[in-house]
C-alpha cells in the first residue's frame, strides 16, 4: 500500500523504516535539507508539510492509501485536510485544528466538562496584567499555536509578565496569548490508541524533564508508579477528551497534571509522541508501536495483544549545554557492552553544528535501557550517559 508520511526528521525515521519493512511504499513529504528520512524514502515530495494544497495534489497524483506523522504537531492540520478531502483514516481537519490551537482546545475542554486549568486568552500586555490579577500568581503564559514547550513561561509576579508575553508572541503566528492557572502537582504523559473515534487503550508513562521553571521532556519511562484509582481517573479523562475533540484513527499524545490525586488535562495532540515514547511503549508491552500506527493510518484494524510480560524501561535524550561544533565524541566500550542497553544512537558526528538544548529537536542522540523496575532503568540510563563525552566548542 502507499503511505504518505509527513516529515523526514529524526523522529520520523523509525516510522519510515517500519512502513518500508512492512512492505508499504513510503511517500515522504519534506523540504529538501539535512533531514535523515529523505535518504530512506521511496519517494520524496519536496514541499512544506504545512502546504495543504501542495500535499493534497501530491497525494492525488500518487494515489496514496493513508497519511500519518509522528513527533510533530505542525503537520497535523495537513493530515486532517487530506483525511477530509480523500476520505482517509485519521483525524479530520476541524479536530486537527483544535488539537493544534491551545485556545480552541481549552474552549472545547470547558464546553465538555473536561477537567483542566482555568485560563484566559489575551491580545495585549495590558489585558495580560488585568487577567493575571484575576487568575493569581504564579501563572503560566503560553503561545497559542506552538509545541514542544516553546513560548511557555511560568510567571511569579507582575514584573515577569512582559518578558513572558513577548516570548510567547516570538514563537507564534497569531497575536493571542494563553494565560493559565498554575497547577501545583506532578506531570505525567500518555499515549492513547484511538480506533475509529473510540479509545482502545491508554498507556501512561512518567516524564523526565529539565529543571524548572520550564520543564521540557528529555526522556520517559515505564511503568508509571501511580495508584490504580488515579490511573483509572486519568484514563477516563483522556477518553472523554478524545471524544470531545473528535480525534480518530491515530495514536494521541497526552499531557496530564496530577494535583492531589486528581488529573487535569494540559494538552492532547492528534499524533503520536516523540522523545522515544514509541520505543518505551514497544519495549514495555512487547509489540511494535510504529507498526500499530501504520496499520491505523491505513485502516487495517490491527489487533492489540497486551498479554505478554511487561519490560520496564527508560529513555533519555543526549543533549548539549551549549551551541557550537562537535569536537570530540567518546563512548567507552563498557557502555555498548552493558547487557541492559537497548539502544544508543547518536544524531551527530565530529564537525557537526549543534544547538544548546531548548526543545526536543535540539537532541543529539538517545539512550534506552531496561531494568527490573522503572527506577532501575532510569538510573542505568543516567549512569551510562555520564560516561559518554561529547565535546562542543
């Protein structure tokens, strides 16, 4: 079958490889550039993944049977556009837009009684100051249409409002900014399999994040250490949110805050997560999450078998603390020889330019480990990572 995949970055590479291994022809949409997925695609469609008409024309020309992405939000509306125009499996255009725009998403949550943080939408710094006094400090200021923790700032007092407002606008294509109640708790994540319009399964996972004030995911682990009661509340909340937004035939990426054992929906996207989440879930449940996503996109109604023994695991991103050029990479043999190391992949070589880590795409590699418990796997990943030297000047 012919599968169109939007994006050719490091997070789309495993999806492209899996689709090809399953015997499907891959039509990868991406501008030409230093994107690793371009070299392995059966056919490259040279255009921006946000150019809906150009992608539609290519899809019609090649007669695709399905369209999908992973690890990126920007391509989701294009998927919805083609789903509606070509009657493909996936989330439709209106629902895709809601999953992309934080303002529309929050409005939908409130209309359907989905438990989430209180919020307002403002268009000026003056409005922001008024709303801030209503919501109270600390609070969160967020760009309406960004992803990957871009344009998000925790504000402790009025003195921080202007910088936060300007930061949100700097990564946004609109002039609206979200002001949101700060929830004091701990954040977890989930991947929800949505077949048709129904949630078939929810996989909860822990988030490993950068230090406050802005917590950016740098890894994940399973299983999540959480009570059965909180787990069930969270899964029910996710199912209600999926139905409210109208997400269909995909694996959905979900962010949740747990406050006093109560789950609050932060965001939900109509695409599978990044930062090694598909690998976490594949290893833990012993089935291929990428393969499952491909089958959903092609309408093949995959069967889900969760009867196998679970394998606790953890994944961490390799990151640089500065922008510059890679001068040296040292990975001791003992790291590769560790029997509980599942994967160590480097995205860079000596001489490559790298950026100081701010968001997921700034990664320079990944490490995945297994253990008897989630904590054991996390600790091993951190230990092995501490032995790796990547010098940047």
